[in-house]
């Protein structure tokens, strides 16, 4: 039904060996300008300021999520047998396209615009002017809406939603392995082969055979370590604080920098398309010549890595000192917003990982794993971090 | 003072890249017949019956422990500066020789002899007839006793004892990485480089800088996973049960198999030296011709991998069925001795891992790590396993 | 037609991730006592005396060859489509069983018996008393002969013969990767994924698409380096010389060592089955008490790694010195037989690797690859090596 | 003498584990804005259009070359003992800074400016306005000139020049390993540890002990394969042809695009500093609105990966067809300049790799290695490639 590519297209990939593409619609999505733009959005925001090799973009990650998803729907018999070809296409397309809506420096960008990257992704897919929309429609009129339904977590088949976004989804499976590889750390590694081998579908829910439970424990710990060691690293956050502060100042004064002007109002899809990290960097170059000393300073800090210093859980006295010494420099004492829940390795509050026991019962992971049960008892004690210029010495 | 080898001797090693040897005494220990014998003792007992590639011996592991220890005393400035050359030699020799006293199938062997492998190791080192003793003495009369003191955990410098045996010792650091590599699993990996980089010595205690705490958490999880996935794998245990039962029977009947006869009494060092796994295998070949049907059957099972089936935590009914069906075959229903504590990833009951905080205080790991604190709350619920022939079907 | 296992059996493997078994006949061959015996035959003979970690046996390698072959017949569309199910089973069984006939220390053993390991393999498969024969026959009466025909290179479908033994066969693809992994060297690595992806079948010949030619060049170099760095390493050869000389002496004197006595005449399959490396090692232990001083000395050297020294391409004067100094010790000056051709990375004399060009023509590799053409011009200058005891000093 | 950093600074790196920095001057160079700019220059120009994961920049590579060089001058005893501290600093700084002068898309950029990247690097280091110049001078007035002398290959100590640029230099050692890692191919791997272990200094020349010769052969093959498989990949070249053609057109018409205007004349160091790949990308965005249709088309092709098709070694007829069909589109038939010599794995014309034989003689590699001798006989038959739009079909 769905048109195949002439032969299987393969793309060399350090994480999965090869990415395999067999459907023309997937190939066309990959070649759309909206997808190609992902080469210009770092996967890890400011993390390459800490892990210098982590310069990879959302392009490779998106391909990786697609590949994990493709393996789920073709190599896991239990899933392959339960889905129609058109459901498989829809979920693979959703995997490939799920990050289209990321702006520069990913999560930072959401803080200066009013819509989430998920919402933007859906707008792009729904937009008849976008090349991805056209690629999907060329195959099947209803495909854009099917993909959006999956991304919204509203598809009538829960299994599709879960494959893209849940506590055990293709997205995380790829990014943990990829980010570990690119940073050069070993924390994010877990046994993907075994996880895939033990995946099952049961009552239209994604679950894991009991014999795969230890790989799941390992995966959860991998995620936990990546959060602490990479995603929430204070120097990476320091860089993102510089970005945030630059734009806070920019919005408060009236001096226009041409490439940043669109940011003063909600962006159209076309404006969003152009707003990649290259454009941002050029904007910071322009800001080096701004009349505003604060913009000039932050642009220099961003371009040339003059990061702020930081303290974790500062005491009263330290805060007092910093406030005293920076009382005339309002943009230079920055408190990071709390990362609620990020410091917990696993929670079953909103959704669960399901284990299919040897007696064919579905149980939440925490009922099967001694160690996960222990982890659930961890308290969420987010560290509070405060950032300030390195030339300020406190004791 | 201590004689050097002409140039650094290097041995290619898959885990550490190279093993580096610079002292003649180490080189001579390595070339002793007692050390060479370790090539004939599997590192993982019966685990190659499950993980077919895990055929490595205690030889490579012993070199690996030596190498980790060598790096500690030369590359970790804080340790290097605190030890005399003679203490460094002693601890490196202890690392190299710590497993000399392992009998065939390692831990199994201890169950049929009255002394532990640690005790045997010390007897060999103390024995003037052994080549290792002679190698040590040739360098320094007191060296054998120094090494023994470290192995006994009685050296006056606690740091030396801890490097060889503690919750964070060179032994574990090597075996986790090596066993993961050889089995082809990823569970045992942790960041050895980072652990070494953050080791410190403080009050003559081994400790870890706070910035290395996450690698320690990772190391603890690695150990936990290796226990579950490899060391206590039921099929590996099944093989060891066969060995144990063979010898239980052998001791109870009177038919002599020449190579096994010495096992009826405590072994001299010389007898122990000859008792390697090759000799055992030959003995099982001989037992294929035994007049005793039970010996014949177990020898066949051992040589040709006819493992028993097993049930974890059998219920009353299952036990009753098995007892009923096997009531005339007394050796064929085997209950595994409990592995108390093995199922816990970390405990601070007997010893602790110490963290050197950013404020230069020594604290037990559990006071610093949220996740370790959670793990300490895990209950020790050892699985009870029961083994029986595969031709017995129960429901 | 052919019976499947209940579910896919998977075995963890460090080289291929998992070994996948789907047919009952393969599973039963694997569980035969002849196959289990391979755990007691080192893959690399005396190489673990140089690369201490290379202690792996022919068991894992045989599984690996099977797995490469299985991937060829299921994942390479061009091959999968050209073979019947029964041909696939036959070639996979041939891959699994091709090394059954290896004696202790592999190639050495052939020098003291009159039949090659290939010949022994076929005798075992043809022997109605062997468990492999029974496993094959249980599936299909004709299977043993089919397998033998492939191993003899006489199957009517040349493609099957080539998959098992040619310049580009499953055997080499596994052993290069595996031996590199186990020794801890990087020389043997090449891109198996890409080689598999570019394999084709053409005129019932195995060939490689031109786009895979560089992986083939890489594979050829990998093989070349492994020969020089591992397979022909002088210290490994030194060990094998000790074995050969021990038995040369043993055959010349009359003192019986029970476990070695069968070697005085051609072995039956049953005697061969028992003749594993464990039995040999036990025999060397016995020889430590021989009345013959030469046997005692060589047994000690073998057990305890007292290797001979060696010179490559000795000059006249060196040979004269050694002959002079060893004139009363006839067994102690050993010249290695020449390894003709082993030092050449690739030759097209007996068989070729075929390239399928972009214009769909079949050409020998040397006509396509500039670099291989250059390599063919290399002269075969085998090094001549001479071995002697380390206590003999020459200048 | 030279000021140390307070403690060793370490940066996590996927290739070398960690980058170690112990001197303040190196640390300050690293923090200069000229060095930070390297994050905005891809290491592999257009290769990420083929190997999607190869998005790494010259920043990590420069750190890697520094680290290899640091290991040479500290871990290779023979080199460490032969150099003064100030020579070591100079060569490590040269290693770190050797790529400062790379413009966008590296080698492409040289084609549109009149100076080589080497010349630009030296100008930046010599420029009192540059932060690297200031960092070097702060440590030692003469350091900039010392570094430049090394980069010019004119330092009075040849060993320093060779470490940075020769057939066996720190630059290649890092880029082969790094580019292999980032592309996810295995071609570029060789045994760096062994190469470093066998490096020696002899007559102030870098050479390799004979026992390391096989690793050198492997390194040479690695380089050869990387050229064919990665560096000269036609799709990567296709992308660079688009860039070149865009600027060819841009220079011929009069429509200004602000960010590209400086390229019309030789760039000052300050202009060069701003000319990074982010700025270029923004320029292509601007060009999407150009009045010139050709500029618009090429900008779209560059941003959205509409690559040209290509033919290798086209025949007369193919060329004729293309010329006919593209006769009205002068920019759309592109012939690639020849890569003379790139297709040869090794040559001794301009410089040699030296082997220190077991008899302590220095010989060119080709006299020692049979295989390299064969490679020298390869003919340099550069492929001629021609590029054209994919919508042109020829037969």
C-alpha cells in the first residue's frame, strides 16, 4: 500500500550502526527543509560548554528515535503483529518528527516564547505550507492528523502514544545512549538490545517481560545519572542563564537588533523556521556593537564562554554578600528556577512502567523491583543554585 | 632500592589497555608456577555455562587487580605521596597474589575443603617451598609477611588493607569491568578513570572526593546488577550444584577415582597446586566409567551440560510434588544454600565507603548520596531456589 | 517443515550481541556432547601465553560462525531468496559444526595425528554413535551427508561451500573479530555490518557490491595484521614447539603415561572425544614424575610457561653458536616449519573474492582495488625462526 | 618556571578519556575568544551531509591534538628527556592552536580567500590584539614566535616541527580516531597506545621502534580508508561544490548581502574572527530573498540539502549529454578540482616515517615494511568527478 523506497536506504549512525528507511514518506519527511533545519539546533543546549564534544544536533537524535521505533514495530513480534501498516507508518513518522518544534537551545527557547516545542511541532505538521505536511499528505491525506494525535498522546491506540512518550519510550532510549556517546561519559549506557527483546504489548499497553526487568533498572539509573552529570550540570545551566538574561534585557530596552526583533512577538511558522542557532549566534555578534553595555557584556559572555560562577544551596550569609556586592548590577545575580522532580530517577505518579510477570500478570515496575521500590522513597530535594560573575569573590 | 626490570614490561589487556610491570619482584611472582596455575582456574566458576564467552581465568583478573593497584599507588598523587616504596611493592604484590589460593570452580571448592581461599593464599605465600615465596624473599626477607598482613587486613597502615579488600577495592574494580567484558553484558561498566581521579587518602583511609560520588553510585549499581545477572544466575548455580552433589556422593561411597582421592582429606600445598580444573575435568571423564550410576550420571551432566531445572521461591505445592516424584532419588532434589546479603547493593554494616566533602569532612557515603540512602532501606529478601532434573515435569 | 524451537533461543555474545537460534536441529546440535567438548579446546592454541586474556575456546567461535551464517541466509535478501529452507539449515549446521574435529591446541594436534581436523569433523558427523549425527538425522535422514558435502566443498551449490570456506567466509569473519576482542588488540576489527550489507549472490557465487569494496580491503588488512601480531607470534609458537617436542620425545621412548597412550596409534572417534586440553594438562602433571628427564623438563615448561627464546632469520654464526652449545641436548634446538603463504595478506591463486561492479559485472577483487593489486605484488618472505632455552646466551 | 594551574584541569573527551591541562598558559589560550570560536567551525566541512553524526567542530580536535602532544612530551621517556620545559610548552601550544586560522567549511574557505589557514593561524598568533597572543606573551615574550616557528616547520629542533606536522604527527593521530568515532565508522581506528609506546627520538628525529611497525602500517591504512570513505565522499564534496558555486556567482554580480560583503577583499584578523559558519548560515538565509535566482537556488540547496548528483570518471558521451542539457545553466555543471596524491596511502617523496630497527639503525618505513613497499607502487589515479542537478537524467 504505502510506497517503498527503491531499496532500503541506510544511514551510518554511531549509536544504532545504521538507520534503515524503507518507506518513501519517511524518506521525504527526512528531506524536508523543516527536518534539515534540525542540524542547526544543538541536542543538548549549552552542554557543549561543559562536555566539549557534545556538539551533536537534534537531527541525529530524531533519526535515532525513528530507528528505535522502527525496530519496535518490525522486530518485536508482539508489537509487529498488533499494528496495521498504516499505524506503523504513523508512529514512525511521529518518532522522526517529534522534535521539529525545538527552537534554539531547546528548553531555554520555550522560556522566551509562549508555546511549548510540542505545540510548535504540531503546528508545523498541520501547516499546509510546510514540506513535512506535504510529504505526509502525499502518502495519505489523514497522516498529518494521525501523527499529531500520537504526539498529543490522544491516539485511540495507547500503544502508539506510549512508544513516543512515556517512561519507556523511543525518545529516551535514543537520547540516553546518544548523549552518553557524544559527551564521552559512560553513565547513559544500558542494554537496548535486551530491552527491545523483552518488550511486549499487552492490553494495548507497552510492557516488559519480567526477564528484562534488570535492564529496565539499569535504564532508570542511566537516566538518573545523565540528569545529574550532564543535563543539569551547573556550567551548562550557567550558559543558559546568560542566554535568558540577555533576552530579558533585550526585551526591556528599545534598541533593535534585526535578527532578534521577531522574538518580541509570537513567531509565525515561517519566522520560527528561520530562528535557528546560527541566526542567534550572528545576533550575538551584532550585539557586540550594541549601545547597551549590558547587552554587549552578555553577548561577549555567550560567544566567548565567560560563564558565571555558581553556588549550590547557598546559605543566608552568602546570599547577603552577593546581594550587597551586586546591588548596583541588577542582571548579575541570577537564581535558577527549580527543577522539580528532575532529581528523582523514577516516579509512578503520572505514568508507570509495566512488567509482564512470569505468570502473565501486568504489574507496575515498583511492585516487582526491590530497588525501584527503594528509589521511590527518595525525597525530591532539588538543589537551589545561584549564579554570579566570577570576578565577585565571596567567602 | 627495589630492583627494576630492564625496561617496563607491558602485557596487552582488554580492560586496562596494558598491564605495566616495573619491578623485578612482581615480574618474578608472575612467572612463578603458582601464579601460572591460575590460567587453569576459571574466574567465574560455572558461569561459562550461561555466558558462553566467559571462559576467562583468574590469571587475567589477578593481573588486572595488580594494575588497578599500581595506578592507585603511582597515579593518585595523594596515595603516591603517602606510601614508601616498600609499602607500594607490598600492596602491589598482595594485589597480584590475592587469588592464588582459589581451587577449582572457586567458591564451590571452599565448600568441599575446610579452609577458605584466603587462608590457602596465605599458606602458599608463607611456604618456603613455593616459588612466589622465593620470589618475594629474594627481594626482601620480610616481604612475604608484609603481603600476608595486608591480605589478613592486619597491616598497620589501613590504607593498604583497604586497597585490596573493602567496599571499594582494586579487586572489585577489576572484576566488574572484566566480567562484564567477557560475558558481553554492559551491566558491570562504571567510570574507572573518574573513580581513580577522585580517590584520596585521608587519615590513612581510602576515600573519594565528593565530585566523584556519582561514579561511586554507578559502581555500586554495576555490582548489584552483576550479582543478579551473572554471579547468581540460576543456570550457573545449577552447574555448581552438580559439582557439589557429585562430590557429596563421592565422599559417601568407597569407589576411588585416583585424581579425586586427595580430596578426602585436607590438601597439602603441593596437592592443592595440582588440583586445578583440568585435573577435575579429567576426573569426571574417569567417573563416566564408575560402577556407581549416580556418579556416572553427574559426571555426564557436568561434562556435557545436562543442567538441572530450577524454580525460584517454590510454593508448598511445588515442593511437595518434587519431593513426591523424587522420593527414590535422594541426590536429585537440591536446595541452594542462601546467599545472605548478596542481593543488597551496598551496606554499611561492616565497612563503609567514605566521601571527602567539599568542606573537607569525611562522611559515610550514605550521608551524602540520596540514592544510596534509599538503597540501604532495601530488604534482604534472598530468593530461595530449588533444582531438579529437567525430565521431571511439575505444574 | 523444519521444526522450530518454541521461541527464539538467544545466547549473549560479546561479538554479535546475541546468537539467535530458531531451529530445533541447531539447538540439539549445540547440546550434543561433541559440541559441548569444544569448551575444552582453546581457540588460539598457545596464544594465551602471549595475550593472557585470549583464553576463549572453539565453543564461542563456532556459535559465532553459525550466527554470521544465519545472518547471511536470513538478512541478506539476495542469499535468502536463492536458498531453500533445507539448504539454509544445512549450511547453518555446517557453520556450527565445522570445528568439531579440532584436537587439543588445534593445529599442533594435527601434526601428531595422521588426519586433519576437517577430516575428523566429517567422521564425527558421519558416525551414527555421535550425538550430532543423531540430532541431524532426527530432523532429516540426509542432513549429515548434506553437511559433510558442504564441509568437503563439494555441495552442488557452490554458494554454500563458499559461505563456510573461502577467502570471505563466515569462519574468518567471526574469528578475526573474536580474536581481536579477546586478545584486546584492535587489529582484527573490520566493518562486519557493511560487509553483510553488500554481500550478493551472482551465478551462485558469493560476491560483494563495489560499494563494499573498502570494507573488504579493511578485512584483508585485518587478517594480515592478526597473522603477524597474534597467530604467528613467536612466543605462542614457542609454546607449541614445547608441545611438539614433548610428544616427539614421548613417542621415542617407552615409558607410558596413561592418558597419552592412545596417541601412539590413530584415535577412534570415542578416544578423540576424550582427548581434550584438560586431559592433556593432566597428562603433563603426570609427566612431572616421569623417569625421563627430558619429558619432566618439557612438562614443567608447558605447565609453568618456561618458554624457549627465539631468533628470527638467524645468521650463519648464530646457528653455529647454538649448534655448538646445544650439541649434547638434541631436543633443545628447534626450527619452526615454514608458514608458507601465511605472510601474504591476500592471494588469488586458489580462489578469489569477487566484486559485483556498478555495471553488474563480476570481477576479481584485484581488478577493482588498487591497493589489493599492490598487495599481490608482495613477496612471500617467510621469516625463519629458531628456538632454544633461555639460559643459552649467544651474541 | 612556567606557572601551573592550581590543580590539573581535566576535560572529558570521548577519544582520549580526559584532556589534561597543567599549565596556566595553555588554560588561558583555551579560554581565548579565538579558540572558543573553533566551536563554530565544523571539523569535517560538508561531511555531516553524508555522515549525519559528524557535526563535531575543530574545538574538540584541537584539544585532542594538544593531548596527544602532551602525552608525547610527558609519557614518552625518550622525548620527555630530550626537551626543555619551555620547548614542551611551545609545542603543546602549537598543537592546541594549529587550527585557529580555519575559516568556515575549512578547506573550501581557502579557495575563496588568498591565504592558507596555516598563514592565517600565524597571523592571529602574531597579532598583539588577539587574546591568544596576549595569553602566550603573558607567560613569555618569545612564546608567540616560538610557536609560529614550529607551525612554519622552521624551529631549530626538528622534532618539534615533526610532532605537529609530518607523516606521523599528533594532528593526524587525533583526527583519524575522532573522525572515525564521530562518523560512526570503524575505518580510522588504529592502536594509539602502541604507537605512543614505541615512539622514540633519534638524531632529533621522531621515529618508531621496529616492534611498533605493525601499528604504523595499520595507521597508514586507517588514513587511506578515511580519505576514501569520509574525506573525499562525493556527497560531501557535492555540498562543498554548492558553497563554492554560490560564492563564484556572488562575486560576479553586484547585489550585496551584508554578512558576505567582507569576503570581496582580503579579511583583517578581526573580520576573519567574525566569519564563522553561523554567520555564513545566516547569510544563506538572507540569500533566500536575493533578487538573483541563482543565488536563491544555491542558498536553498545549501540550507536544505538539495545536493547535486555526481558521476565518477564520466565518459565522453556522458559529458556531452550533460553539456547539452545544461548549456543554458552555466553554474550547474561542476567539475571537481583534482585531489592529487590524496588517493595514495603513503608516500616518501616529501617526508618519511622513520623506523628504529632492532639493531638501532634508522631506516625509512618502506625499507622495513613489505606491505608499505607494495603500497608505494600504487599508481595515483585520482577519480575525476562531475556534479549536476538531480533533475537532469542522463543515460
